[in-house]
C-alpha cells in the first residue's frame, strides 16, 4: 500500500467486524457473558417496512384536525367487574422499582395519568410513589413474587401475570448488586448487594391447566373485580396466545424481541425471540380462530416509537400498545444534556445501554440517591405526557387519512409492505402488488 | 359458628362471604363442608377468623392468607397457603407440591407429607412438616424457617438465600449452595419454639441445620456451571 492511499486499502471483515472483535476480547479478558440493558439493537423487519394506503377515490378520508377520531380502549370487560378504560391506546409497560429509580416510577405515573392511560409495576412490587401518581396501575404477578402483597393486589386496577418478556423469552429478571439498595433489598426480602437473579418459572403452577386455576385464585382473592392480563415474550406466539386465552386471560400482552430490559445477557437480547412485526399476525390469527379477537384484548409492545408505529400495530389487529424504552427516553434517558457524563462512563448520549450498572447519568435506571435526584418527576412526567400526546395525534392523523373514526377501525387492508420479508411477516401485500409471500393459496 | 356447604353454595359465594368479614355476628368462625377438592377455597382472607375445611381441598387453599387461622381436615392440592402473609394454616393430611410457596409470614403446619418444592421461594413464612418433603424443597428460599420431621428429597435448598432449614431424617441430596451448618443454642431454641407451635414433641437435637453457603450471591465466573447440569440463575 502506498502512503498516499492512507488506510483506504484496509478492509473490515463483515463477519469479524470491530464490534465482534471487541466482544471476543472482552469475553477472553473476563470469562463472563456480557450483560446490558435496552433492547435488541440488530436490524430486523419492523413497522418502518410498512406503509399506509391513504384515502383517495376509493376511500373517503376524514378531515385532519376536527373530525371525530376516537382513541379510547376498554380492557378487561370480558370477566372483570371493573375493567380499565384508557383514554389513549398507549400504556406504559412494566418496569420495576429497582431497575428504575423511585423518581422515574413517579414520573411515569404522572405522565400516564395526565393522558388517561395506565402504568405497570415490575419485579419487586408496588411503591407508594407509583400507586400515588398512577390513576390506573397494573400490578405484575411475576415468577419471583418479590414484594408480592395481597393488599397491593387489591389496590391495583389490573393484574398482569408475567410469563416472559420480549427481550428474554425463557429467562428471568436480573438486578445486579450495585442496584440492590437497602430499600430495594427490603422490598424483595434479599440481602443488600447480592446479584439478584429472578426465577424464570412460576413457583406454584406449571402449564396452562394450572395457570387457569391460578387465575381463578387471583380472581377470587380480588372478588372478580380486576382484569387479568397474561404477558408473553414473542416466540411461539400462535400457540402461546391460544393457551393464554384458554387459561382465562382478559388481556394478552405480547412483547416483541425489540422490547427493552433493565439487565439481560447480550446473547439473550439479540438472539432469542421474534420481531413484533412477525408476532402480531400470529396472535391475531389465534384470537380469531377462537372467536376471541376484540373480546380478549391484545396489547403489543417492543419497538413502538411513533404514532405511525401505534397505528400500524393497531391496523394489524392490536387493541393497544405498550411502551417502555420510548417512555424512558421521553423521561430523559440518553438525552444529549448528559453527554459528558455518559462519556465519563465509557458511553455516549444515544448509545447508553448499561442500565444494569446503576450509574445512569440521567437518574432513571439507578438507585444512587444523587443521580436519582437529577430527575424531577414533575418535569419528566410532563415530558412523557407530551410524548404520549404526540403519539396519539400522529396515530389519529394516519387513521383519519385512512377514513377511520376510531383507531380501532384501522385494518390490515390499510397496509402494504416495502419488502418481501415484511410482507410475509405482517401478512400484507408487497406495495404495488397483491402478493403476500408465503400466504397465498 | 357459621356453616357453609359447598354441595349447596359455590366457591365464589363462599369466598365473598369470608371476604365480607363473616356474616355471623360475633365469633367469626366458619365450618366449610363438602369441599370435595375444589380450588381456591378460603383464599385472600384478610382478617382474624377461624376457618375449618372439613375434607379435601384443591389448589391454592388459603392462598395469600392474612390474619386468619385455617385448618383443613384432609389433603390439599398444589400451593396451599401460597404467599401467606400472616396467620396460621394447618393441614391434617398430606399436601401436594409448592406448599407455602413464596410465603412472607405466618405459620404453615402439615401433619402429613408435603410433595416437591415445599417452601419454594419462601420469604419469611415458617413451615413445619410432620412427615417428609419432596425434591427441590426451599428452592431459592429467601427467609423464614422450614422444619421437616421426616426426610427431604433431592436438591434441598437449591440456590438458597437466607432461609433456615431443619431436617430430622435423611436428606437425599443438597442443592447448589446449600450446606449443613452447626446447630447452636439459638437454633435449638427457635426449633423448639416452632415444634411447640405445631404441637410436635420431636427433640431439636435430632435435627440437622442447613443454610446457604452464600457462594452464589454475586456473579462470578467460577460460579457458572458449564457441565450442562443446570445453571445457578
């Protein structure tokens, strides 16, 4: 190579690129798999690969700002005497106190309540901050049963039996020792500072037949008032949704592999589960075959970022969506204002994913009192409310363009796909054709 | 005492009556007849009351109990007294698996044998078993005491945190990170107290104590099992 060519002749391996080489070095130096937060970062077919067919001659649009386009959703009216009534079809997904600071949990409650939607607890139980600020709170019932308190079951507005999450279907929760503060340890009945590995299976039921009896118990304890959700990570979605319905769920929460986590092995995040785009049609098919679509409600999550994503998920058959990572970002996670702090811990704004480390400069995924104090719950709650408002307005804009007076009226017929993969997964035609690869005949 | 026949009324009607605080002014004592293995009996109780279930119960009997004393004159299915917070549950017969699972407090007494996973993920409950317990009992036990007057099956106390285990008979095998520990006076004293509460006259000196070696509390490469025999998580 001549000097005048500089490094132009160097060729990076597509198989062993710098990221791969870095990980091999890290593994060789530590002997431990990499653990991080956030969600899958790999590229995969997603809502960006779908487009809406706006109205023209053959469809009649609604005026963009003033004509009615409702957004509300009722959850749990199949069996519960007190179903949830959300004003917008965007709920806050389960995130634990422990993974998040108390201030962050409070901010989520504040923002969601302003917009008339629900928040969700996580592994570790219910805090006063989130119950106090959440007008509608879903209480997770997890394999670990950390902090599981029947008083909280009765205080909740709905109960979510968690079988898995999109970031790690088949895996249990993690909370590393640096985040097990005295308060977190007390809530979870664990010694402070231990690396907490939650169970991946529930301790007192195995399989859908048992789960049906467990749900019966939960309904009895709460006098059949509360909606019961079942949350699953997207993998064998068609079968899992059928079994969830058989088990007696009012609501199925389906989390795609893009869904976030506070701490999980990198290999789990990137290599287990399926994209939400592929999972939604499987879930809808299962519900339709059982005659339960729109009766057992479907909430989908994992990579929801914009009102377009909301609209596309609903057009594919979801009744509502859940957001976790996007909600954290709305609070202030990965904000450029903390870039210098991110750099000091070897990251950068826009890249930060070490939620397991407990040193989040934005004060969200931490139990450090000084860092947590950086997040003003009122201010962060307003940011979240603004973001939820934008998601709703964007989804309404698209729905009106498609001539729909309610977001629930969006349908697969409104969608086309930009590429063969997305067309096959989402089961909508490739744009400009009537071809749904893999589904004709 | 109030009586409720499950041959005549439903489980929903029974639990609604119990949750309403009784129905019988005064003693708040209940006799439940013809349970016939029905599930979720007397679950979610939340005030002091005496409940006797005269016969066999199904899954999750007395689940999430608070304050109440529940006696089952028969056998019970999966998860008796699961996640109990306080009060006392007594099973006069045998119990299926996951008895006392995730319990945070109170006392569970099983006069017969308990199946697998007795005391799994226990978080402060005390469990006294007159007979033997099955495999994986006290798995991931975090707090509380498990007393076994008979034998214990395979993998007792696997991945144990701070729960304390006392076994009089044989232990088929100990789980990961569970070790035998010396019996000191304070352990003999607390064991005597638990046996007295259960009404058993077994002698503390006949028992061995097991607890966590605390080697798995923090992740370290040397704790990771690479033999395919199961992980530590």
